[in-house]
């Protein structure tokens, strides 16, 4: 197979599903633990307005922290991407979130705004790292699912009503369905695991990140993409 025909690791189904899972998991965890979101910042804006309406300035500040540090993380991600020389830059960019989620379960008595800042900053880097990624041939939104849900409906509609159905139409519809389903499963798993392990449930993100990093590394080495997937 020619290198041009290879689907890059960040564009494969597995990566899209794993990132979708993290998106659902980390926001449900963050909302249950910190009353804030760290990935879906538009959701934070809506919740901030609700906090103001209820005179709840404590959680308003928490969400403000999340938006600010997510934005900083996203900008840092741009710098990392611009200076990348090998395909492994994506692994380095995942390390802040990996380390943050590893330490939370084992460090107590830390102001929750600090954890929100770290998680939002790291998630901002992750968001930039995989921005522009595709699920095979189609662009999709990582860590959140509203756009993916619309695409899923669109492609299923086109596949069902079109008399000349193609395998590609069906595959596109299935791809977006997988991303949406992964997001929902991530959210459900986070809620269930949090009920059992409380703040230590964040290790679910740690484990998923490790799977992503291992999968990405294997694909890069196997297909000799170190200098061709920057």
C-alpha cells in the first residue's frame, strides 16, 4: 500500500471513538466534581449565565477559570504544532492531560479551581492537537458531539432516501454514529464510575489516553510515518 493511501492514525475510526469517549467522560466528570465543563466551553458560557441569574458567583468563577485556561492551552497547542518536527508531537501534547488526570486521585486538599485550570489547559492542548482530524474521509468534531450528531442524521437520511445507495454513504453514517455513541457511552460510564469512585473516576481518562498513545505509536512505527505525519 502506498503511503498516500494510508489513513493516518489520528484519522482512523479507533481514534475517533476513543476521543469521543474522552469527550463525554471528562465533561460529565468535571460537572459532577467541579460543577464546570473543561471541554465544551460553549456549555460553560450558558451555565455561567445561569449562575449569574442565581447569584451563584462561586461556580461562575470556576467556569471562568475553565474558559480562560482552555483558551491558553489551545494557544499553547498552536505553538507546539508549529514547532513539530516528527509525528510524535501529538504524544507530547497529550502528556499534560495524562499527568493531570493521573495526579488528581492521589493529591488531596487542593482548591478545585486549580484542578479545573489544569484540566481545561490540558484539554485545550488536546483539542488543538486533533483539530482538523477526520474519521477516515470526513471531518468531525472531537470531544463534543453536537456537530457529529447533525452529520449522523444527515448521512443516514441521505442513505435511506437515496435509491442508489452506496457502501460509502452507509460507512459515513456509521462512522458518525460510532463517534456519537462513544461520546454517550463515555458520559454514562463517567456517571456510573463517579458514583463508585468519586473524584478518582478521572483515571478513566488516564487509561483511555494511554490506549490512544499506544495505538498511535504502533501505527506510526508500523507505517513508517514518523516524518510523514507531522
